[in-house]
C-alpha cells in the first residue's frame, strides 16, 4: 500500500507553516429573569501563514482538509 502525506498549504504562497493566534473576549447579554448581565467567555483561533501573513480560521482549514481527503480517495479508487 502506498503512503501519502498531504499538507494544508497557504493559498497565497504555498507555505505549510502557520502560527496560532488567539483572541479572547466576553459576550455580555441580559436575561429576562434578572437585571444583571450574564457573560460568555469566547476564544477565537486564527492561523497565520509564517511567510505571507495570510490568515485562516479553523473552519477554513478543516474545509480544505476535507476536500483534500475527498480528492485523495478519488485518486486511489480510480485506476
């Protein structure tokens, strides 16, 4: 059986190295049973290309990896 190792690559420069950037925030909202504000702590992850600084969300990367997986499966099934 053949072994394949495909990397997610930056669409701008084909680099495969990324750094993770975190954004932390609080989302405040009211509720109908209290005068006090309730808050949710949110963490957003962004991935930045180390070569051209283009950024991607985790969702964008997962979507591209799913596409790569489907393409690889099609290639191995087809003669």
